[in-house]
C-alpha cells in the first residue's frame, strides 16, 4: 500500500511520463535504447523509480 510518506518503488508508463514530463512515444524510445529499465508484473509494465532517477542524473 502506498501512502504519501512512502516513496513509490515503481511507476506505470503513464505515471513515468507525467513524472519526468515526456510523452509516451519518447518514453518507449528511451526504453528501446536501454536508457530506462522496465519490469513486467503480469500484463503491467512498470518502470522502477531508480531507473527514472538514473536517467535524470545522467542528463546533468
């Protein structure tokens, strides 16, 4: 269960797009390039929070 005080461990594709301010197509492009990791849980594609943090850090 996620509360406001607990950081998220993973984001859905839509949440990841909103979080870093990019479109769905660009997110999938970054995934294809290997710059963002994904995990499949059942049919859901999740993006680990650490993968998004690493992408942002690499842009500095």
